[in-house]
């Protein structure tokens, strides 16, 4: 892998991780369209470290309040909205963690199929628009209950299949449960922190424990972390403003068009 490929894929990840259009799907499709060799799941996870860092920096004040409130809920039995949100993020991460362990081999092989990506792009794009169109859109993050966490957490596990979109499927579930667009996006981004961080750390462990690992490959992964982090930070900032005004319809259209292109190219 050369620096240009690393930068291009990192930018793709930084944008598509937070837009509801499937980052994993794009990381599979872009190399195929450009004639590049598949970069592998380890590189993909390294770019997730960058986007997870972007979330940590962008929501640093919220996350610090949640961390402190979560600790106090254990040490002093004090519960408030920040404590509930903190535990909601922790518990909402369990389904995707279990699914990742159970289906790790399939995720790395059979799931990286362009036709499967196309099908998920179309299906979950339509579901996203329906949830946005018909959801009540009145509830805020502070209104999230444990049953909401269970549903959104289970939805996040579906995002292990490329083409689904982690942000897309969690926003879909949140919108269907009546959250506002801003609240759905905010909870989706906060929920991404544990899963993407753990995935990235696991990829780093797998990489450094691999005897064939080379310094050049490590340099490309490090470059990808930086570029995806900067791109992701900017994407979060502008996406939160965009979806409040425009909604999810443009993303559905994009997903349907891309699905059609994939079917035309690979069928």
C-alpha cells in the first residue's frame, strides 16, 4: 500500500463513518473500483481508531461528564441524565461486541462481498428514510430509556455486515423510537466510541503480533489514523447541522444510486 491509497481510504472512512452510507461498504468498494488490492480488515480497523479519536475530541466535554457521572453512580449511588447516558453507551456496546466475536471469520471473508454490500445499501437506506419520515422526532438524548438502549445496541450489531452503516442503522433505530434527528445522531456518535476503539486496539494487537508486519505498513496505518481522524472531526461538525435542516432523504438517494452502480459493475 502506498501513501496515496492510504490517504484516499482514510478520507473515505472519515466521511462515511459518520454519514449514514456505510464506511465498511465504501472501504470494500473503493479499492475494487480503483483496481487496488483489498487493504484488509486490520487497515480498516486502524482508520476506525482515527474516527473514534474524532468523536472523543468533538464530544470531549460530554464524555467527561458521562465518565464522572458514571463513576459517581457506582461510588455514591447518584443517578442523573449523564450517568444514564454513560451506562447506556456501555450496555449498548455489548451486542456488537458479542456479534463481532461470534462472526469474526465471516466478517473478514464472506461478508466482504460487493453484492451483499449493494443489497444492504438499498434496504437500510430505505429504512433510514422511513424512520426519518414517520418517526415522531420529539425525544432528546436525556429521554432514552433502557429498552431504547437495547434496541439501538442490537441494531448496531447489524452494522458488522458491510453496507449496513453503523451510524445509519443506529440512527434508524433511534429515529424510529421517536428521537429527534440531532439526538439520534448524537447518541449514535457517542455509541461508536467503545466499539470503534476496541476494534482499532484489536487490529493494532493483531498487527504487531504478526511476524510478517513491516515498518512501511505500520507507517501507512499511522497515516490513515491521522487523516481519518481529521476528516471525521469535520464531518461530525457539519453533519449535525445538515441533517437538522435537510433530513435523511439525500442519503437514501445516494445509497440507492450507489447500490445500482455496484450491481451494474459486479453482477
